[in-house]
C-alpha cells in the first residue's frame, strides 16, 4: 500500500465537535487505552482514536451511498470526494470511495497507483469477481476501488450486455450490503451521463451535485434533471433518483457567486434538496489535490476545513 495520507484531528477540534472540554476528550482516549501521537508539540487523534472518542455518535450516522456527479467538468467533484472521505474518517466513519472516473483523479489524490489492481471495469465484466476483491485500503478508515483508463470501456460493456441499468450494481454486489461495513460510500463520477453513471444513480441514495459560480453551471443541472426524467420513464423506479445541489467555489466578493446562488435557491427543483452549507473558494483545495496529501495531514485551522466539516456533518446527519 502506498500510504502517505495520515489524516489528523486535534484534541481541541474533537472537543469542539463534541461540545465537551479537551480534558474530556483526553479522558475518553485514556479510557479506550489509546496512546496519542504528537505532531510538533500537539497531540492528535487518528481515525481509530476518533472512532472511540465519537463512539456515542457512530450509531446516529446516516449511512449513505452518494454519487458525486455533475455533467459539467471541473466543478470540484473529486476534490469534494477526497475531502469528505478524509473528514468523515476523522469522525470515526468508515468510508468506501469508488473511483468511477477513467481519469483516476481520486485514485491519484489518494496516492494510489491503480496499475495491476482491480477496477470497476473488471467487476462489471467478470461475474466471478466479488466487490471485496477490488477494494484496497488507502489509510485507516478509508478504502478505495481505484480507477484507470480502462474504465472508459464500461459504457460499451454495459451496452453490449444489455439489461436494466437499475439492476447493474445490485447484480454485481451479489447481495453484499456495503453499508454493513461502511458508514459512507462515495462514487466519484465522470462529467458525463452515460450508462455507468445512470446505473450508479439508480444505486445511490442521491447524487451530490456541485455547482460553481459560472454561467454554464445551471445548464448542467437542467441536463441532469432531464436525465432523471428519462431514467424514471424508462425504468419506473419506486423512488425517483434525485440530486442535492452543493455550491462550491463560492466567493462572497463576487456578484456572480451571489446571483448564481440566488438563481439556484429560486428554482423549486434545485432548491428542494439543496445542501444548507456551501464551500468557499480556497487555494487549499488545489494545493491539496496536487500534493496528494490531505490538508488534514496537518493540524492547521483553515476555512476550507471548516466548510468541509459543516458539509460532512450535514451528510452524516449530525445537525
Ligand atoms: N472550493 C474550491 N476552491 C478552490 N479551488 C477548488 C475548489 N474546489 C475545487 N477546486 C479546484 O478546482 C479544480 C477542479 O476540481 P476537481 O478536479 O475536483 O473537479 P472535478 O469536477 O472532479 O473535475 P472533472 O470533471 O475533470 O473530474 C481543481 O484544481 C481543484 O483543486
Ligand atoms: Mg474529477
């Protein structure tokens, strides 16, 4: 395993999240016989300790399977998948990330080399394979099904096999319930609406759809809504798949951000399931993706971490 990711949570942050004193966090750690590690002169929690410290919250987590998707490229899907996974793991949640994008950016962001590893294409093409054969550990609390360019063949494969798109993922899982093992499953989707993306949408509880303040973003939402209409017409699922809009790269200094947010909020379809929080533009994100090290590898405070924390709380149902 190539493992450079070492996400950390400061004792003070854990205390703030729990609404208790730092001393109370220390006590919980000691009661669970953990020994805290040091970064400089600061003690911190890793996933394993967080799981013990947040043990009261664990049963309350809303276990969810989420597709992070927008037909528009570059809106932050991969960045958010990485950050949500890391942050949720520091709440003690067990996270499975599934890189469904042939670009493999999420795989790279976790510093994993997908060469020679099983990917989604293998899972869909080989009925003898179990999903468990494709899952690799990234770091404590985060597992991954990696991706590489061969995943560009999935749509052709699904098309040649025929059959219902809403049954693709239930079939390849062969009765395995991912939420028995994981608290959160995140698919990082490519910016398209092909057969695989639609199959993923049917399988997930909802799609987290980032939009950014640019004038084409709303066109993407319109197309996704049309895609859902077509999926419902074709397969008549019991529950209509839906997307939850998340505003990303929000910049309160620009009028465009303000106007775009208002346009989304004023649209009854988009606003119905919109996330309450939004993610501000912050250079931490590109820095983090380029270095393949999570910004949680250090204990510094930042607004990007605060924004992701609020989002993860909303996803886990901790509000
Ligand atoms: N809140 C943010 N603030 C600043 N930069 C951001 C933010 N979110 C994402 N970015 C940057 O935007 C760029 C695109 O992000 P990312 O690769 O996550 O998008 P994507 O939607 O996954 O793209 P693709 O459609 O190609 O898969 C990256 O450089 C990323 O660091
Ligand atoms: Mg991406």
